[in-house]
C-alpha cells in the first residue's frame, strides 16, 4: 500500500528499493514499467542502447509501456543486428506499444518473427508516421488479437501518394477495438474503409479526431458504440466540423466551411463531448461558443450529459516549461497577476452559459497537465468557478462545474 502511493514519485521509489529485498521487489516494477528508446540529443538513449542495458539487468519483463521513438530513417528489420532480436523478445509483458517511423512493408512477411511476443499482450497500439499501404497497415493492426486502443498519427505535410495495395493480405485476427481511437493529420480514407470491411465494422467507445479526412465515415461506423467524442474547435480540417456551410470567425486561415453536414444524430449512446479550450487565442470564448452551438445542435442522444473542457499547462500563467515536460516549473506570481489569471479563465464561462441555454449539460473543467503543476492548475480553475458561482454565473446548470485533474505522465 505504501508503494502504491508513490507510483509517480521516482525519487522515493528509488529510495524504497534500497530499504530491503521485499521493498525492492515491490518498487522495481513501478520504476521500470516504461521504456523509451530514441533521443537524438543523447546517444545513451538511441536504439538499441537502452534495450541492451535493461536486458543485462534483467528488467525488460517489467516493461509495460514501450516506445520506439525517432528511429532514423525507418524502423525495419535492418534495425535488428546481432543479438538485438533476442533482447527484443524479452519484452513479453508490454501492454502499450508506440512505434515511430515503422516500415510496415518490410515486416509484413515475417511479423510473427519480430513481434510474436507482443501480439497476445498489447492492448494499445500507437503508430506515428507509419509507412505502408492500407492493407499492410490493417494486416499489422489485425495481428494483435487483443488490441483495444488504436492511435495513428500521420505527417500533415507529407505529399506522398497512396502506396500500391495488395488485396490478398487478410489480417489474421479481428481485434476487439472497443476502447479509444485517436487519429491526427489523417488523410487515408481508404485505410478506414479497409478497417471497416476487414474487421466487420468498428466498435470504438471513444474517439479523438484532429485534422481527419473521413470523419463522417467514422461517426457512422461507430454509431452504436460511441460514448465519448473529442474534437478541436480550431481543427485545420474544420470543414467537417460545422454543419450546412456555417462559417465561424477564427485566426486560423485554414479553417473552412463546407456544405457537408457534421451530424451526431446517429450516435445514440453519446454521453460526453470533449474539447480543448484556452482563455486566449484559438480556443477563445467566441470560437468555443460557435463550435459548441453548431456541434450540440446535432446531438440527439438521450444519455448525453457532459461537456468536458480540457486545459493544458500552457493555458496557466506562472507555469514555465523546462527541459522535460514532467518537470515544468512554477514561478511565483503576484496577487494582481493571479487575479487577472482567474478573470481570464472566467471569460470562457460566458461561452458555456450561452450554449447551456440551448441544451442542458454538466460542465467539467479538466486540467490535463503534468503532475508537478496539477494542484496549481486545479486551484486556479476552482477559484475561477467560485467567483463565477458567487455572481450567479451557473444558475440553471445541472450542477456547478466539476474541476478535475488528468495527469499526463512522461514516458521516460
């Protein structure tokens, strides 16, 4: 129970490992649950050095989150020289797998040889800048028989055409895919169609979509399962976000309108709409209000009850980034600055009040920040809510806004 309270405190966990053998056994899995490989600024973290070091110490079986980051130019079978494949196969308890620049065509003939130990255990897969045809990507995804969550991040500036497809590739499994789907800068509608056809439809309960082609196709495919949808008011692919050609005023010149409807009326299980907000800039009150007005007007789900507004570390005065995102620093601010900061957040509440008159919902304010600044961020939001409540700003709401913190843990 003591160790369970220290899972986010690396320094204390290291001290616990020096206490006695039983404390070492309890603490060491929490210290080595995550392995990140790939840091161009430090050769010690480049592939495959961390893998070899942890293999020597016998720590690879403790790894549950594995991230191969920034391999140059591509992560392919050529990356496995000498005993690297033997070390790689010791990662037999990984549940979350993240791979950058994966050259899927080079692995497709022998996926079992390189990824066999991952296939029965991985439940979350994230591919950033993968290369391959739609069928090859679907074949790779379909090799993980217990996969629940999927994330694909593409290069929004890439002009590469769609690769030639091999229609004979049939994925060996139909993974459950009942968790979350995250797509960023995604243009490959053909890949979505292949996933729907070869997996017998999609069953995601949560989706986060930013700059995505084929958004209506996804919403229709998950019409019977989708519960949580995360959208961005300043999506550069905004033509999918606003129905019937409605145009909103933003600073982003890439946001355009379209005659295509953005329709959530088929998603009868939708419960929560999540958006990113900011007291200034692209997430300002006018943008948020316009976005929510047009989005909520299409919701017909009887169970819909909550709008979650997510704040990030850059939205809070006094939070200063440092070398690592899990070590953001707080600088002292004066009482006058703190007052202005609270008023800055309160301006956003006007947008939610206006939309609430059209449709009832519970408002949740979520500080999606790194652990070191979580308490400070929640304190700012709670003070802003208290001031607004004292002035009757939330009269008529189902309840006063709920302020929560969703820690973002660094993967190293």
